[in-house]
């Protein structure tokens, strides 16, 4: 029986439930440093790992994969993608399929200014981006950009730290008080789009693409979306992916302005809105299992209905605390012998 390990599962309960619906014979193992992360309890087995910054984290994962018979591994948070990508070879050497990009691709995707430079080099339309206040002022004086602008952390996830800025003094004060590096972009007013893509792990080619327009977003994620299909967008996505080394599910954020698609970000993991794709019949889990069985997936692009909507809402797990803690205590993390300096 194949088993897949989801790292840092957080609140992604629906994703694991959709996986169970698609692949009843696949074993689901989940880990999260928070013992009360809701998605832990949607898995067949769950464990509480060390922090992803722990020097023994990769060894922990390899040991867990061996003890639990893991066939594939992925993560649901951006900071962990580069860590797994850097160690792709270790998982492959142990017969485990890492559903993450190469270290170089992961690094580019996590650094928004580096991504901007990379896309410019490869002539892929993207959003004008400045990485310093001085750099921005120079562009402002040249007429390249005007207020309002949009700022967000150079490295970050979701909408944490992101804000609309209306004037120069406000921008200067915000950046001077910032605890991290920021990028500055024009405030985009076109259609806000999201695309789920599965890149075949054997061929390295995109074999499934699901496009949707964001109708409403909250905390950096879309909570209302509607599906659409455009061959021009599919061709744009194919061009983008050809410049990187992705494996498995990825999520692209784009804008459509005056007849042109502009790439904003790429998250090389299951996007938060992937359940919309699954609900519309676009099953990435089946494609993963095919790859695990050595089967190269054929291209199946555009095989879904347009105008299918997703309306996200909150749900809950209600259990006695003793039941949840008992569940976690039965599944302790593996013991790693550490040499402290």
C-alpha cells in the first residue's frame, strides 16, 4: 500500500478528506508541530515533529518515512519547500517521491524579488517590483509607478505584512519600522486569478491545469472562486513552467490586465484553493498515484466545466481535550539522538 506524508498540515482538513475520497487505499500520514492542528485528525496516523529549523529535521523525516512505509512526501507551507527541495536526493535515494521542486526553483519562488528578476530575464510578463525604498523613489521620479502601491514581505506567505500604501511618507515610515525586507509593487486592479497545475514527476511537464477567478479573498487566500478555461492562459502557464523544475502540484497567482496575463507568484505545493479543482473533477491525487506506480501521466488539460463556483466556509472538530491529547500522545515523534555543542 502506498502512503503519503503531508508535512505542516495545519488547517488543511478538506485537502486530506478529498484525498481519502479519491484514493481509498492510500495511507495518509500527517505531521505538524502544533499537536492540535485540525488536519492531523483527518489523517490515518499523525505525529508531532521537531521544528522545521531543527538541525535533525530531515533525519527525523527520513526515519519517519522508513518506519511508516512512506512512498511520497510533500509540505503545505512555503518555508518548508526549500528545505525539502534541498534534500530531494536523500528522499529519492530512499525510494520516496518528493513532491517538491529542486532547491534552486524553490529558492526563486520563495524570494519575491528574485522571482521578479528571474521572470524578467526569461521574458515572462510579471508585476513591476522594487526591493528598496531608494529603488522605488527612483522609479517614482521616472514615472514608472505611482500611488497607491502594494507592499508585502520579500519572503513570506499569505497576506501577513501585506498592505496598500497611499503616499510616500506612509511608505517610508512603514519600511523604516519593518522587521523584514519588503517589496513594493503597483496596486493591481485587473482580474485576480489562480491556477492549480500538476507537473508530472516523470516527464516534468504540466499535465493538468485548473483556472479560476478569485471573487473574494481573506487573509491572503481566496474564499470564493469561479472556474474558467482559456487556452491562452494554458499556453502562458506552460511557458512559465518550462523555465523551472517543478514536481507535483503547484499553485500560480496571476493578474489579467488589458488582455495580458501577468504572473505574480508561484507556490510549489497544493494551493489553498485546490479543493475547488478537485470538486470540479480535476484529480491530482490520481496523478500522484500514477507517478508512484511508475506511470507517466498524459496531458488532460481543460477537462472541466466553466462557471463552477467554490464557496469556502469554516468547519469545526469538536472533541474532548483528553481524546485529542490521547491521540497525540500515542503517536510520539521518533527519538533522535542529538549531539549538543
